[in-house]
C-alpha cells in the first residue's frame, strides 16, 4: 500500500500548516485507557511526531513508526527541541509491523494514517503487537461536529476557492502520490475494525481547538502538507501556484491577513485487545 511519493516534500510544512488535535487529547485518552506514565506507545505513520510526541508523557517509552525519512528527521528535531526523551524513531511501514520485533505495546495510535494502510491486515498485526488489554486508537478531525463561534474579524480559510485553484493547476481529479486520491476511500473505520478480532470500537470525542489562527504563510503550508497538493505534483509550476495562492489569500483577508481554522472536534476510535 505504501507509496513513497504520497507525501514527498511535505514534511517541512506539517507543523506550520496542519491544525493540531485537541489540547485535551491526552487527558481524554488517559481517562479512557487508564494511562499513568507506564507502558509503551507505538505511533504508526507518525509523520513528524504529531500524535506520538503529544502523548509521550503518558507512557514510559514511545516508538514513532514512519517510512518517510524527512518526516522522521522533523520528528527528531521537534523531540530534541521539546526535550522529549524515551523516543525511538523507526523507518518502516505499518505492513512491516510483524517483522520488527518490537516489545509489547500498551497502546498503538494512528493519526489520520490508518486509511493509507492495508487496513484489516494491519489491524491484525496491531492485535499481535499489543499486550493483553492494550488498545488500538484511531485519531482524526471531525469537521461535522458543531463549530464554535467564529473569531471576530478573522475570516475562515477560503477552502472552496483554494480547491478551485489547485484544480486549475493539477486537474479536476485529485491525486495522492501515484494514485487517485479516491483509491484511499473505503468503509468507515468502525466497520473495518468490526471485521477483525478487535470488534467494533467505541467512539469518543475531545473538544477541538476553537482559537486556531493562521497567517497567509500558515495556510499555504497547510495545503503544501497535503498529499493532494504536495509540492512535487506542481513540478516547475510550484512557485507560480504559491504566488497565485498568496494573492488569493491576501484578497480574502485584506485587513489582517489572518484566518480562522476550525478543524472540528478530535474523533477518537478505541478498540481493546480482550
């Protein structure tokens, strides 16, 4: 399933551009799973450590599993800057999990990466990687949840206009690396896990962050961090695209150049190894 071109060139934009998960994510997970600073966490498809490093204080040790070297480099840099100790950085795919000889895990997390795997096969591998009573946790944003009141004088990111600009450059069919983006669309994760030994997961929510504000550069970084707008897809037209996107955004927020970014509440799917 892994396509090394999916996120080629995107790693440098992740932390600047991607909206963070709930500030209460760790608190909610600790309550749901009884986390107390012991045990091992494995974060699969970790990217630059978005989930694994946020949750590091809840475990004795964290392993970030990621096939992209640039993502792992970003994770190392951030972990060092934040003085997060007890972290391993492993270059591998989710499908490699049965061959890695990792210690038993208390929790295995996926932050918007599960859909890019061979889902049933990987879920079964996670089952074997967990200690008895351990849990698989799938984390993502749910923008359908009720939005809070918009910040005053801060317009939302004009996603529809940006999508039209991307289509003008890359065509109407979105790509994710070498494949159409629709290749990764599938059944809901609840249904997938129900077909494995985990059974149907429970779903809980952590409140989204209502006060995320991005400047023009932050919005641009957000798009360039996405597989469907990864820098390499634009080829020699990348600079032209960025310039045109900058003009679009400056016109959309002429007073401040700032945008309100509401990603939704953080959705958490939890299934335990019984």
